[in-house]
C-alpha cells in the first residue's frame, strides 16, 4: 500500500517545538497551500491549510530554520487521528507526518527583499543524517572569480587541453 504526500506552501505561523516525556523533539506547524484551479466562477484560487508534524531531527530542523511566511516543501505520509473534544464529541483530524522537509525558495530570493524567506536557502533535511540536497531556488554564480583563477581569453591556444 502507498501513503505518500508532498505539498508546497507557506507557513501560517512559526513552528512550535515541544518535547515528549522521553525528550523526543516534535514540531507542529501549518502550511497554506493554494489549489491549482480557481472556482467555477473564475474568481480567486482557494487555499487549503494543512497541519503537519515533524519528529526528532526533522522537527528540530523545521523549528530552527523556518518561520511564519517561509516557503516550505513537505513530503511524508497522511495520518488520520481520532480524538475527543471537551464536550466528549468524537473528532477526526488529518495531518501530514513529515519525513522530508525542503526549503521552497533560495537564499537569493529571500535576500532580494522578499518578506518571506528561509534562513538558510539551499539546503534540505531528510529525516536521518543525509547530505543536503539542492533547493528549488536555483544557483547563483559567484560575482567575481576567486584569486586562484585567471580569466582566459577566447583564444583556443590558451586552453590547457
């Protein structure tokens, strides 16, 4: 069976980091995700507000590097929880249990005056101890060559190969 979901949107509030009785980190946050289509009348697109939870290092990562308004990509599984409210009524809630979390915009985009931005554009975190993956933001080349390198003319005679 397959239960996998990936969403991209903006955080509606700062992530809330808590710890279980045994000290395990858990972060809860909500993501605003625009629907791909507008209503029948052609008006504004609707937005879904999706609750997410991230455990252990992933939760600590989200809490440290994301804030309200940050663009985030969350990949994980959908979980339905049953619970009772204060009056004893049975309720159900759907949430995403995050397995992988990525920055949704580059550091360059957040540095260029955007009100929303990640605090560390370019890296991602995937649950365990994996290497950072590229963000969706893109690559920005250095503005000046490093001191160890010299610029070559277009003359093919100067090429070392």
